[in-house]
């Protein structure tokens, strides 16, 4: 699918975005890409005191597993900006790759807590602002490892968490008229999580999430990779 198949905002000037995990890797590049298109980005980071926010970004303390952080971040955006046009649920962790019968309980809990519960809670608190936008957009960072059509072994907590992230996008599309919610697989990206052998750069991984965040009109409730819809 190309830009000609959807309606994109030419500029995001005056629009507000919240990107979780914005201090490194794909999240850092998504935040920078949105600023390049004119948006003001609230960069969700766990430790804003050690994050030097680039131009066009405002650091906001955000541990997505802490509902108090989620509420405070959204309330700050409401007070300062009065709007939220884009939410990018990027923050995530990778499990320790064992089979399920070998995986420590705490690994399962942490992975699902960050990747699923964190995304759901933050989205919940952001929805009143997002549903007032024209249109609000939610972009969930997923993975090919969460595709049911290509499900493999290993990393069970991570795989199941990304299936759930996909389901969250489909649910939001079904529940909230006018909200554009999508999930995206960035591919195997060379980050702290992806490792140095990964063939894609963070800039390449961020391309489709930034593109989805620019939708004025377009498909919703889908899973994407490289600007194309792929199978769940």
C-alpha cells in the first residue's frame, strides 16, 4: 500500500503525540519522525532526569505498568496541550526465550505486564482525548512473532503478548467509531532488544509506525509491515 491509497496529514503541526519508550531504539526514531512532520511529542521515559529531550519533545515520566504514571502523563497533556492526536504504544520487553515449561513465573508476569497491561492501561486513560481528535490514532508496536498465521516456538510470553497487542488494536477499531487503531511489525531491528545481528536499522523500523500516525483516513484494526497489511 502506498501514500496514494490512504489520506495522510501533510503536516502534523499543532498535533500532540505520546510515544512510550521514546528514549532509545525504535521509540526514539518514531518520536523524531513525528517531530520531523511537525508534531509536538511527549516522550514517555522512566527516568526523565536522565533524558535530554530533543527539540520538539517534552519528557514525561512514564512507567506504563504504573497506573498512576499513566494517569499523570495523560493529565499533564490535557492541562498543557488540551489534546492528544496520536498514541504510540512502543514500550516493551523481550522474554528470556525458554519454552513455557522452563520459563520463570516472574518472566511471564513482567512480559505481559509491560507489553499488554501497560499498553491497555495507558490507552484506557488516553481514550477521552484520543476520541476527541479528528481522528485520533493509536499505533501498537507488535512483532511477526505475534502472528497466529506464523506462530513458532520459543519466547512464549513475548509471542502471546504481541498476539494480545494485535487484538487490542482490533478491539479499539471495533469499539470506538472514528478512532484509527493499528498494530505494526517493525521487523527484526538492531536495538538493545533485537541485538546487533538484526538486519534493520531503527529508522527502518520506525518508518511504518510514523506513517500510520499520519493517517487522516485509512484502514484501521489491521496489522502492518512495510506499509502493507499482513496476516494476523
